[in-house]
C-alpha cells in the first residue's frame, strides 16, 4: 500500500505563518532595541563603546528602582542590569524560537503587564510628561505612549500564541542555557557596577553666611545641623543628573535634608526643572558667582578649584563628607546612616 501523502497546506496556513514571522521579528527587535538603548553603550562600527549620552540613559534607568523604593544605589544597579538582561533574553528567545508557547510568549505578556503597571504609577505621581525611558534617550515616549506600545506588544504576543506555534527542536535546551548565560552576563560586562557609592571623608569648615546676605534667603537654616548641600549650575548636564537623583531621593526619603544652591541665569530655571523635576527639593537661586566659588572651594589649597556639581555633607557648618563622584555617591543607604550618626557638637 502506498503511504498516505500529507494534506496540502492551504493559503491561510502560509498567510498565518508569514504574519506570525513578521510579528515575532518585530517583537524580538523591540525587546533587543529596548535592552540596547538602556544598557549604557553605543554601537559604533563593530565596537560597543561607553558614551556620556548612553550612560545618562542607563543611570536614569537604574534610578527608577530607587524611585520604586530600593534603598541602595548598588542594589538598584544590580536590578537594572538584570532587567536589561531579561529584555535581551526575551528578544533572543523569540528569535531562536525557544519554548515559544510553553514559556516565551507567556513571559513576554507578563513582563509587559508589569511595565504597564509601573507606567501607570509614574503617571499618577508625575503626570503624562517627560520621557518614560523605554528606549533610553533614542526614542522619546511619554508614559501614555509607552502604555499603548506595550499594549500593542501584548496583542502581538497573544496573536502569536495562536498563529505561530513552533514545536521544540533538537538541542533546544542547550541553546536555551547558552542564551541565558549570555543575556544576564552582557549587561554586567558592558557596564561595570560602580561599588564606591559611599561619600569621601572630608574635614573643613564652610562659610555659609553669604547665602543669608541677600534676598531671598534659604528657607532652611543650613548653618546648623546636618545638610547635604549641592552647589550646581543651571546649565550643567551633570548637575541636572544630580538634581534628578536628588528629586528621586527626596520623594522616597523626605527626612533627608537635601538642599540645592543654583548658580546661573534665572532664565534657565524652567528648563532645569523641566528636565529634573526637582522643584520640590529645597533650593536657592544664587547668582553671586564670586561667593558661590568661594563656598564650593572650601578646604582646597590656593590655586585649586572644584567644578560643579560640588556636593558637601555638612554638619554644623563643617564639611564631613564630599560626594567626589557627584551623583554616584548620592546613595540613600549612606545618607540615612549619616543622619543617624552622632551630631557634631
């Protein structure tokens, strides 16, 4: 007897397979591009290189976990790298057809639902403004736009479950293990964790009297008690990053006495606060440049100068610590420890 020939596949089969392949490729590309734009690197030629713009994107991403209540810069950095690795993994799992119906489609839907929930929290706290950071600094999206994007991706994943079921293939488990190892090691390899988040010890008096010399004066008595005072320029990009982080810390820890002294033309204030959202952090606009420089250079030898941002941890008008690496040493963990240490007499 002749073997039975398989039934011919109809045009609907090929339409579903073609549409499924397109949707799967689009979904995988979105996850891979999202991971890339957050990772802190730029692809130039065949090399991955660290750039200030890319680093800004990664810093902003890891700070979102401080905003969610993580109390350590180191912990936030680890979680951020794991999340980037997860996006990379899902993108690769889609491309390599790894356990699509059994795991990958379901994981894609779950992680996108979590992203939508986070974006809704952001909208409730800050409104539908600014860049959500879904694609780093490459593509600017408001939280609502990102929610629609994630909803479309969920729809694509649900559709793929029905029109693109791929059976497991030989040695798939070994490919799976290799992709897992690569996905979760790459974010740590291309963006090393900075573990020196504790401030550097310092010992120098600081004269804060000039801040009370003109109107308006600080609404806080900075000459007494403990205060973390950041001297910034309204146009300095690193100052804006520090201010953005101070805003996040102030939201989570309103008891930490943060204060910003802002130099520069007052016309730049709006742009500064639009980018940093730090208007609720106590601050003083101080346009008196000579006295501003005298304060930021406290304790330095003649001829030495500090740049901005200069961030001092001041205890009764004595600088006890300095955040030498600016925002990298604004760690809530050490701030809380310092606040509860014995005060200077």
